C-alpha cells in the first residue's frame, strides 16, 4: 500500500486567498493512534502575523456596518456547507485528534452544527438597538467590539472554532483565527467552507501556527478583543498580554467539574452517565465530570459499580465504528496523564498507568478510577485531561458543597438527586458557570463558560454574540428608519 503523502501546513488565509509562507519554526505532526510522523506545521514570523491582522483591520469599517440580513445570509450558507461536508469534517477530526469516527460524526461535528444554528437563531431574533423604558430618545445599542483574535484548542476542534467564528460574524467583527497546532487541518477545512460561503475579503482570516503565534496575536495592538479557549496557564498569559492595551478578553479555560451523587439518586443511571461524561473524548473535555462526590450511604455501592463499568469501557482505534474510547492527543499528554496516575496513592479500582494491551504504539490510556481520593490529592485539584475519575465520599449537603467548591476551577457541576428542592438549593451554592441536574443536557444556545480559574465570558447563542459587542448608550437621538 502506498503511504499517504507527507503534509506540509504552511499557508495563511488572508483577504480571501491562501498565502504560502516560510517560517523558522517547524513542528512535527504525529498521528496519535500510531505515533507515525505525518508531516510538518510551519509557524509564521511576526511580520506575517501583523499583515494578517492588517487584513482584518481593513475589513472592519464595512463589516461593522453590515446588516443583520447580510450576516444571517452568510451564517446560513456556512451552516448549509458544514452540514454538506459533515462526513469529511468528522473524518479529518478522527485522523487529526484520534476521536473515534462515530463520536467525531455525532458529537464533534453534530455539536458544532447545533452551535452554529443557535447563533443563527440568536442573530435572527436579538435586538441590537433598545429603547430604555420604551423611550426612543434614550437608547442602548449593541455594537461590534472591533477586530477579534480567536485562539482555540484541539480537543473539540470544530466546535471551539464555530462558537467563536459564528458569534464574531454575527456581532459584526472581522477576525483572525489561530487554531491549535494539533488540529490545523480541521480549521483549514472549515476555512474552505467559509470561503465557499462567500465571506467578504478580510472578514475572516486564518493564521496557522504554534503557541508563539498565539502569543503574537494576543499581544498585537491591532486586536481589540481576544477570545481564547485553552488551558488556564495560557489563558493567564493571554490576559496579561491584553491588559497592557486594555483589550477585552473572553476566556474559556480548564475545569475539574464535580458530580454530586446524593443518597436518593438513581445509582445505576447516575454512575453510568457519570463515567460516560468523564471518559467522553478520552477525558479530554473541559467540562468532564472528573470528580465524583458521593453520599456516604451509597459510597461502597457506587465505587463497586464505577469499577465494573470502567473495566468494561472499551478502548479502540479512531477509524473503527463503535462507542469506544480513543487515544490521547500527543506524547506530552500521554506522559503527563500516566505520571499523574502513577503518583496518586489513593485506591485504584480500575485502569492504571500501563497502556491497554494491544494499543502500543499509540497514546492510549486505560479508563481509570480512584476511590477514597482526598481533596489534597493533585488528582482532586488539577485538570488531568485524560480518562481518570476520582471518587470521594461526603457526609452531608454542606460537606458536599464544600468539597465541590474546593478547587481553583469553576466550569461545570453535576447534581444527581430525586429531591428537586435540594437540586435547586445546591445549584445555587456551587461556584460554577454551568449546572446540570440528573443528566439533563444543556439547551441549544445556553451560555457556556465558567468562573474562577475556568475563565470568564460566555459562548453560545445570544451570550456568544454579545461577548463580541460593546454597549453604547445614546440619549437625545431617536433610532433611524
Ligand atoms: P493550550 O492552552 O495549550 O492551547 C490552546 C491554544 O492556545 C492553542 O491554539 C495554542 O497554540 C494557544 N496558546 C498556547 N499558549 C499560548 C499563549 N501563551 N498565548 C497565546 N496562545 C497560546 O490548551 P490545549 O492543550 O490546546 O487545550 C486543552 C485545554 O483547553 C484544557 O485546559 C481545557 O480544559 C481547555 N478547554 C476549555 C474549554 C472551555 O470552554 N472552557 C473548552 C475546551 C478546552
């Protein structure tokens, strides 16, 4: 069989055309399933970063004044083309990050399309010019914030990109996207879709590159707002770079989300769903339910069931059909996750640091569960970004809330109880941006984001669009038309 041609990723999409470039920094691209080298990614120099920001700046006067109708038309064309190319996109995501193909189709691409639709609905229904107390001489206008820099991670590579691109388009902001160096091909494919949808020149620009490219974009004086999704460590640096010029930031960062199982919950369903939510995408989701907190009376039952389910969770190849768990993204994550598993001295009831049999080479880690994990354990406090669940007992509601809030993160939290009053009471006390009770899925267009070290700002639906808008108050002039 002929081997696939080696990839050379070294083009930026600027002002409606692809521009090949040379650069001093090169990164090897590695297949997470086989560890085989598939090509190289080149990062641009600072001069090119400036030229790309300049293209977005040139597009700003016209795009900021574009009509809702024009933005809607564009968004609808992008949605239609994304749906048309859903299978190709899923294939690419599967190859690039190792996501099992069925999961890539249904969840990775499926969720991205839902987000685009939620943005479309919000744009079609939102009002950007509001009379205060019904008085047309006192108004509030929502206006685009300016040129947006968008920086995204690899774990939900299409999803993260469309949440930002759709919202920035809808808000009237021209933009420069810097996708993850580990998921560049997915971003390139989506750029082709945006191009085919007829985007005006300069409104969307793609800057491929490494973390230094991200840092150059975040620090660029031509960028009015940085919307960043990624680790809390990088988010802090982005914030600091933006602070120098008072540029706005929206930060979607890491998480260590608690899942509270009260004694009156449906144990079987809660444990099954809890593990699925933790191991989904091989544990590489910011909102993974990675800390299970369990009421003492059901603790032993939950631990035994969690061990049984984790041991039976299948691991498999990205291209194989089925509901299995795939590999981690890269060698650094593989080594880091296994080191964290090795260093934990709590009771390991499933999995462990040894790779699953038959999956080496490849960045595969076994679904792993630790019981009796203390709040002082790094595994309780730090985001692992791998298929690792911790279980900790609690004595009463106050103790559960205290344990749940006892990390620096505050992205999501999950509550399992048959008592609606308790669900509401506990939801109000948890410091997190998103609460889900008894396995209820989040509604389309619901705000996505966190508090504390999980960042600030919200994506999705109306909140996503508003994160790219400034509020202007106008007194003494009635609305035109
Ligand atoms: P990462 O922070 O290493 O990289 C994310 C992006 O930022 C990449 O494009 C990278 O090149 C760029 N980058 C890295 N350092 C930078 C810097 N100093 N300045 C500017 N850009 C920089 O994260 P990752 O490994 O790609 O993704 C995993 C992380 O993302 C996890 O912590 C996860 O929780 C988080 N995440 C959060 C959300 C959310 O919505 N809260 C969603 C998905 C992922």
